[in-house]
C-alpha cells in the first residue's frame, strides 16, 4: 500500500512543479519488439533538472498500463533543453494475467500490480527550435506477476511460477531498457 502512495505523491509534486514552469517536452514512440505505446511528458524545472512521467501501454502478453514518473539531471550546468542526462524512475503497472491461463481456468486473478525502479542515461537532440530525438539506455527491475493458481500442488505451482517468471523477464519485465522517442519541445 505504501508504494502506490509514494508514486501518487511524486506525481502530485511533479504537477505542482509543472504549474510553476510552463516549458516542457512531449514525446512518444511505438515499440515493435515488446509491443507497446509510450507517451512521455517532461517538464523543465530549472537549471539542469527536469522531471516528468512516461505513460506506457503494453499490447501483448501481460497487457495494460505502466506509469513511470522520473527525474533527470542534465550534464550542462545551466541547461535542460538538450544534451546528456542521467535519469531515475519509479515504475507502477496494472497488467492483465496471461489470457490463455485465465481463460483456461488455471489462475484466479485477471490482473496484478507490478512495481519497480530504473536508472538510465541518454541524450536529447534538439533539431531546429522544437523537434526532439531522444535515445536512452539503462536498467530497470520490475516485480513479476503475482499469479494465484487454481487447484494445483505446491510443486506444480513452483514450476508454473518459474516458467512464468522466465517469460516475464524475457518480455515485459526485461531488465534492459532501450528507448528511442521523437517529440516536440515548447
């Protein structure tokens, strides 16, 4: 219960800062490797700092929304409009269980929550005055699905969790984070 409260407080404080600073950047992408749509809003706080939120929607396997509030520190002493940056983020998602398992009546819960953290580095290119290209790479750690299995032995449940965990970390919960976003800065 504490984790969603922390995420809510971070998002609330982020929007308070947004109300005081009108400059920001909106960007997005569609990923085909692990099908998802990503929209990001970054607001430029002051000096070399910024913050914002990534909104992701996963379209395959474990489907649903994932919210990633983040903070950034840019390499320039007085500038957050472009350049190298380091980023830290919190992660919360509410995803569906695997449909083939739920539809086959093997598991009881249709959805589960996942929590995590991440760190990355990247570079924001500003082309002209407004167009942004933003590649970044990093790591992230997400909790795996919390599946409630129906009428199975503890050995079967352990094997099922192991198999689902391996699938999770090769797909939606993959620990390496690569992003390439395109956007508009105002």
